[in-house]
């Protein structure tokens, strides 16, 4: 089979093909990893256990676990599992995972795309290969959101940052105002708050906005948006970077051991700084120990989270957020 045909099959297979086509045969796993592989693939297990198992795979050996991780990216799997699989692949930090993560991309839902972009621009080993793939045109540049561009622009490896700057010089990010126009038809529809709650969970809003006792408090408190008009609310969600508050500016920190973290600065003392990441994870560092701390010119709230939703689903989401007022 020639390569073009193989690629065509891979692309037609939808959002992410199975890993079998892409990876070398698996090596013998350790008992701990074997158990995690089993749980991760077992649809009869509770989703939470499967997600935790996938997280453990991120500490396994690439050749042993990658085929399974790519299989877990299939559209039939629940989104939380797929997102965790992307994170695990990020943790494994193998440049050869980048191309398969980008192939089949077009059919992925927005939260998966968001995680892939985030992972590929937050890790040294992956960002170099990601930029090389962008140069090769593997991904339409318009798909790369402002957050990913900013992370590359301030990337600690200057060669990567320079290459990225050159690539994006050629094409600016899709106009936020144009995106807003596309979602505007939702404003004419009547929304259903109960269905909107599902959209809110599905589109990962709960990673940063707490609703009752669900979710994490990273972003703004949505209960306080008392009288926001629906069109303004829509704008805040579709185009978070048009106006954002400095409190919620995203920062990238490079830790003493070279790890890159993104979050808001949740607090500082004379000697420490606290970085709050999505999922409400706080990390406290000694100011002098951080290799660098750089502000991004974007909100921590990602762009593009509504992509692919029908106008009715967007109307439901708006209705759900507005219904929160009553609490
Ligand atoms: C990675 C974290 C993150 C995710 C995921 C996220 N948000 Fe946000 N959100 C924020 C932050 C941070 C702000 C503060 C915005 C700013 O001014 O930059 C915010 C602001 C908002 C606001 C404006 C609030 C105000 O007071 O002006 C709305 C509305 C909102 N988000 C809705 C959503 C919805 C709906 C989703 C899911 C589709 C979502 N957010 C997903 C972090 C997030």
C-alpha cells in the first residue's frame, strides 16, 4: 500500500485512527502498567477509574502504551478519556507522537483540539516537532489559536520561538469578530438550560468555572454575571481575548527542572508565587527558583471552545449560564 493511500485511510477513519497503524509492536509492560492498560480499555469500568488509569500510562514506556493511548482517542470514547489520553502522550514527550496527533484532526471536537494544541505547545520535546509539522502544512494555520501562538512566541527555546514567529507572520489567527458573526444566529433561538448544562460540561467549561459543587474555580465566577446581555455573554465566550482582565492573564512558568506550566498568577508573597492551572491545581514556587515567568498576551480562557456546536446548542449554553443567576 502506498503512503498516500495509507494516509487517506487514516484520515477517513475520523478523528484519530487506532494506534495499530502507527506504532511499533508493544514491548512487555510492567505489572503496574499492564493493569492500567487493562482498566483504561475496559468500557465496563467507571469513567473516573479509566481516566486515572490513562494518567498512569503517561508514566509508562512509549512503545508499550502509545498504541492504546491512540486507540483511546477514537471518537467513540468519552471526551474526558480522550483528553487524558492526549495529556498522557504529552507526558511521554515523544516527538514521533506529534504527526499522528495532528492527522485526522479536522474531525475532532473542540475540547480535543484545544488539548492537542495545548499539549504540543507546552512541552519542549513536542513543540519543536509541532513547529516542523506546521512548516510542512500538516495543519491549517488558521486552526492554531491565539493561546498556542503566544506560547510558541515566548517559548524558552529561542530557535523554536523564532521559527514559529516566521510561520505565523504569514497568517494571522482567524478574526475573533468573524467567529462572533458565525455564532450570532444562536441569539435568535430560545435556549434550554438543562441541555445547556450538558454542553457546559462537554466543552470543558467546568475545568475553570465552578457550578455548585462541580468543577474548578480558575476563571471568573459566572454567578456574578448578573445582567450581562446575551450578545455580550456570547462575545465573552467566543472571543475571550477581545477584552480580558489582567487578573486572568495567562502566564507561562518554567520550573527549576525545565517543565512548562501555564496558569494565572493566583498570588504572590515576598518570596513565592502561586500558579493556578486549569482544574484548580495550584503550584507554589520560590520566586528565585523559577527559570522564567512570562505573561502571555491572552486570557487563560481558550478560544474556539464552541467550534462545531449547532446554534441551538449555543443558545442552550447561554440559557444555562443565565439561569445561574437564581442561586
Ligand atoms: C482554561 C480555563 C477556562 C476554560 C476551559 C473556560 N474558561 Fe471561561 N474564563 C476563564 C477565565 C480565566 C476567565 C476570565 C476572563 C478574562 O477576563 O480573561 C473566563 C471568563 C469567562 C466568561 C466571562 C465572565 C465575566 O465575568 O466577564 C464567561 C461567560 C465564560 N468564561 C464562560 C465559559 C464557557 C461557557 C466555557 C466553556 C465553553 C469556558 N468559559 C471555559 C477560564 C476558562
